C-alpha cells in the first residue's frame, strides 16, 4: 500500500465515506489534487476492493477499506494527540510527524499509547479516534460551505492537512470555534463569518470551507 493510496483511504474516511457517497470533487478539494488524478486513483482502489464507485452517485469505502482506514486514522491521530498534548507541538505542525510515526506503530504500541493518553475520543483538530475495537463516536459530515447565511454554528473538526490547519490557525479558527455565517460571496468566493468570542469578521476561502465540518 503506497502512501498516496493511504491518503485517499483516509480522506474518504474523513469525508464520511462510510455513511455517505463522496464525490470526486470533495476528494480533490481535500487532497488539493487534480480531478483527473482522483479518477485514476479511485479506479485502482476499486480494483483492490477498497472502495465502491457508483458512477454519478459517488464513492464509499468497502468493509476492507473501512478497516484499513480505521487502523491508519487511529494510529495517526493518537500520535497527533501525543505530540500536541505532551510535546506541545502546534496543531498545524503535527501531520507530517504523525504520518511517519503511524507506519512504525504496532497494534500493541497503539493500544499502549491510547491508554497513556487517557483513551481520547478526538484528536486536536476534532477528528475521531477509534478505540481498540474500532468503534468511534459519530461526527458531523456537514461542511461550512453548505451552511446558510445567518446560522450560528460550532466548528467540530478540520481535515488533517498542514496547509489548511496553518491557514486557519493564522485566521484564529480551530475546532470548537463558534461563528455566525454572515454571507457567501458569489462565484465560489469566500465565506464570511463572525467569530462569537470577539465578534471579529473572518473571510474563509471557498476551498477551506469545504474541509471544515460543523454542527
């Protein structure tokens, strides 16, 4: 399994590909890759029986793909939690470190790390952490871009992407931030929100708004 294939499995899981059908566009936005690259990789994953692709409907993980995603995501997010909580890394800086560590982590080490951290349910950017049985709490699959003007929402999780997390950190936006959606600028322009904590208006790009999940 190549790192790129693993990235696709993880992003489909993050986007909710166990409960709903994910579009090529959502994957392209999440990984910041061309639509043609997504089509090519999905074909390979279908051949390996890791995803199901229904033309004009979308993509979901198979049971095998789901099991692989749980293993990858669990180890990755446990290391992210350790790096932030215990080694005081910035949230935006842990992805690349966790990417390396997850591949060197046995199930036994993952279980020990899970216990050491107090069996966390969520990582620092709001992603779910499956337990030793592969169970995990439900998480929202509603993205900021789909929220209507005037609604008050809480950001619950952010796609695990270094550039995205750095961008949002610089804007003062993170998991658990509460905002009111003021307006959507036309022609795939930014979404303008007001942070409730200090009433600051923030402009969030169209692409970023599709990788921020809210409730």
